[in-house]
């Protein structure tokens, strides 16, 4: 009996030792992760914040063609369309989609939709179908689902506002949730300037992407494109 009790105490002590060791390992791992966060997740958080900041700007919806500088060109700050909010959000992080899209189109024109193959550096990057092709090629093309949990802050979503006429639209998922639905909201410009709204499933989703910047381009090339 004493031997049995001794063995039981020994087993319990060993179990407690293993449990404490496991908990310490988990704590250390958590501290390491906290000290070295995923740079991609950090980037997406910054993109979300940049998109939310855009909602403090007054912008009239103006789809007109405008000649702009190259690179770092932009239409007047008080005007623009849905794509301009994406462009401006990325530009706030030092990423200029204007030359990135235009140069990719020049090299891979057949990968872009026929209706927007203009090779016009004033507007190539402002066309939603071109952005869809670019993000598919240079970023991550993610599944289109009807589960809100599949869409995270920093994701890019495109829609068809009117399937009969084909009206493309684009917005950025941000880290603010709707009190009503619990879904992450979208920053977009559909006519009233940049707004943050719970509209993820309001229209037919045509694309779901993540883009972290020109990682596939040599550092020297990035510098020349963004400056």
C-alpha cells in the first residue's frame, strides 16, 4: 500500500512538473510572439488605420478623367472615386500603386481585362478591373465566401454593384465592427465620399485580396518607382 501511495505521489508530482513546464513554455512563446509580431499583420493593421483616416476627408465623387503627375500622381484631394480611396490608403504607407500597376500592365498586358488595357498612366491604376488583376498577380487572391469571419482588416474586396450593367466597386475591410451585425466594416466611396459602413454583403462580391506591397520587385526598383 505504501509503495502504491509513493508511486501515486510520484506520478502526481511528475504530472504537475510537466504541467508547469508546459505553461512556462506557452508563456515564453507568447512573449516571443508579442515581442516579434508578424510584420504582415502589422502592415494590414496600418492599412486599416490609413483607410479609417480617409473617412475624415471630404471628397466629392467625380469619375472624370484627369491628367496627373507620374509617379505619385493624384486627382484633386477633394475629388475621386472608390479606387482613389484604396490608392490613397496605400500611399499613406509609402506604396504608390500608380507606377506599380502601370508598369505591370506594360510588361503583362494580356493578363489584364480587355476593356481596361489602355496603358494610360493617368488612369490605369484607378480602374477597379485593373486593380483586381494586379492584386491577383502581385498579392494574394483569397476565397470569396459568405462567412464574415473569412474577411479580415486590411483585406481588399471588390463587388459588382449592378450585374446587369457591370459596375465594379472596391473597398478596404477595417478593424471596426458593426454593433448591429458584428461584422468588420468597409471603408469605401460609393458616392458620398469615404465612408465606413457595414456593407460587406450588400452586393455581389467579385474579388477578395491581400496586398502587402511590391515584395516581388527588387529594392532598387521599388525606390525608383515610389520616389
